[in-house]
């Protein structure tokens, strides 16, 4: 009950600055009832991330035609800048203990196409500084072909080792699978 009151208070405070999407209201009122924004129930599609369970974005593997046909999905993953990150819609469901108005399963738009696969920038940088002449940094990132070359040449006699440290710091050396860096460790 306290959680419901907090959700109502949150909606009341944000109602002057946040506009409810028309599609969300139309979908909620599809059964013939009218949504009252001053009621204790929040629209299910307006619940914060803490109260919903969303599926992972659909990987379209670079197929722009499929993205245009479906209207959602990721053709490009990650990016260094906010503007470079593609967004998509995902299917979300409100948790069972949360009371909300409208369809409990809905599409949430604006989800970033980012995936994390366990690559930590700080750990990789330490590997690069300490064991980079053996290619450890490239092995850890999944660049096994160049890692073997770096191992056999002892880091290009030290030149490749220094270049990789600079590439890591400037963002030129990233995980081979295209995933983003995990933020911690």
C-alpha cells in the first residue's frame, strides 16, 4: 500500500513536467474505461524500470530491412557517445505485485542497444600495462589472431605494447564482439 502511495506521489509530482504518451493512454483505455490521472493507479506503461521486467533488445544482426518491417530491434550495438547509440522498443511486463492501470504487458520505447559481456576496462588496462608485451590484453578482448602475433614478437619489440596502451586509453581498442565495457572493476 505504501508502495502504491509512493507511485501516486511520484506521478503527481512529475505530472507537470512529464507528458504521458498518447499511445499509452489509448492502449490503456481500449476496454472502454477512461483513465483518471489523479487516481491512485499509475499507467502500467509509465512505471519506472524498478517495477517492470523487460526483454533484451532483439538482435537483427545489421539487417536494416527487418528493423523497418518490425519497427524495433537493434542493427548496431553500443557506441562511444550518446548520439551514436541506437535505441529500440522492447516488450515489458509489470511485476505481479504492482498494481497499475492498463495492459500489464506493453512495448517500452527508447531502450538503448547496448550489451555487456564481461569486459572490464580497468582490468584490461592493467593487463595491457603489466602483460601487454605477451599479448594478454588482446587475448582477454577476444582478438586472438593479433594476440598470437603480439606474443611471438614480444609486443612488437615494445612498440606494439605502447601503441595498445594508447589505443585502450583513447578508445581505439575495444572487445572483439562489439560489446561495451562494464563500468566497474
